[in-house]
C-alpha cells in the first residue's frame, strides 16, 4: 500500500457532515416510526422492500443485501415480524437451505398505516431543506457511490 492521500479540510468537512446527517436521519426516522406507529425503521424498511418485490416476497439473503440491516439482523427482524403476522417465511423449493420472506396482508396494512408519517418525516428532515435544483445532482452523486460499491461486491 502506498502512502495515504489524506482528506483536505473541505473533504473532511463534507465527510463528517455526511456521516452525521446520515446517522441523525436514521435515528430521527426510527424515533418517528416508533412514536407514531410502534414500528422500527428496520421493520419498516423490510416491509417496504417486500411490498415492492414481485409477489411481495424476497429471498432472505437478497433482503439482507437490499437493506441497511445485517443478515443476522434480517433473521431476527423477520422472526419478530412473523410473530406479529406481518411476514411469513416460505421454504425455497429450489434450494432447501434458502427461505423466502413474504409480506402478508396484515403486514401490508401495517406499512400503509405507517407510511404517511414516515414520508412526512423524510420530507421534514431532508427534502424541505433542499431546493429543487439540489435533487438531481445529489441523486447523481449518491447513485454513483452506490453503483461503485455494488460493482465492488461482484
């Protein structure tokens, strides 16, 4: 490894602001969901991913890869949501080691109930602070970052 290319002062300020904003955004969204809907941000995210998937189901490993939660965290969350009746686990017929998580009608209703408050919190903590001109360049930068990291996994 060569010598580190340290961050400039401007890069350091951006990096720290990004880390703080991301951490605080997740914390605020989690607090809002728990307060208003008694559902965690993790559970909400999983319900959203399942609601958008074909047949409202995803392989457990794909669900973990698509979320901000670890594989063990997904397993615990799906078990918790299965007990609540929001999700059901279905064996994968083509791979006995794998399992599907499938959103139930009860889980879909729970998501629909929590959605408006969550969207309001996202607006309040993010989009209300941006101008319309900020959205396209920020989308492009974050998409580029995401794509680099996804490509790096392959």
